[in-house]
C-alpha cells in the first residue's frame, strides 16, 4: 500500500518519532563535558540528532544513564532523515577496578596485616 501524506503532516510525524526515541533511550555520548542523547544504537555504531551533534569526531565516552560503559573512537558515517550516524573505530569497555598484568592465585590474600603487638614495641638501642 502506497501512502502519501502532506509535507507538514509527514514533518510532524517525524518530529514525534524523534521525540519518542529521545525519551526512550538512556544511552548518551559525552565529549568535552557536553552530552548528546543517542537515538538508536547497533553493534557497529549509533545515531544522534543531526542538528545537535554533526561536529562529533574522535574520542568520546558512552554512558547508559549515569553508568560509564566505554570510551570510543568514532567517525561520522552518514546523515539520514535528521539523524547523524557514527561508526566505532575502536571501543574500549570501562572497568571498575585497576588492570592486573599478572596471574593472580585464586586463594591469594588481598592484603597483608602486620601483628599489632609487634608495632607497639620499641627496640632498645
């Protein structure tokens, strides 16, 4: 079925669709302290409002609400229907702990506690 709508009705429907996408998405991309809401995301990239973030390039941070997900190197791919599409060149997940560059034994102690009685004694000299 082929359906043609007047341009002003089509524009209103497009605005309503973009507004619904903005409300439903928690994903944001941040660069230079400024956040941009992600309209859609897929494994190789994401889309934002073209009017808001057409200038995005380089290293950005990806957030799901307040949770930092990853640091990404992005490039602009295309612009379609008021959306600017970006592709990931590199995506590095953010971890909660510090990196470990050696193998840790599963039963290794997490800290070394000294004997508190030995610390109180002062050697005679």
